[in-house]
């Protein structure tokens, strides 16, 4: 049975995580996203995003803070793990 996890992540990660399109990211954003996906793969064995809630909220602390992402607009991302 698949489990779901919801994380508050930078809204600009939506396209790369849903569509695999990193074209709007700069090198630093790609590097931090890579750290996050490596973490997800190591911890859960998967990094399959299935939904992004459309509501945005500006937050200083969010689930990507530990990967070096500063305060930004975040959305709630749902992953199958």
C-alpha cells in the first residue's frame, strides 16, 4: 500500500518535481533541489510528487530550509512514498 507525505516546499520547485522541467531554475536552485531529491530517495526510496496545492504562503521556515532554501513562497506538495 502506498503512503502519502505532504511537505511545504518552494513553489518554484513545482515544475521540476511534477514535470521534470528545471529550465526556470538557476544553478543554485538545481543544486538545492538535487539535495532534496537525494534525501527523499535515501529516506523513502522515492521522490514521486503527485500533487501541489495551489495556495501559496510566504514562510521563513519550511521543509526545504535544511537544504539551503531561504524564505520564499511555499506550496504543499504531496509525495507517494
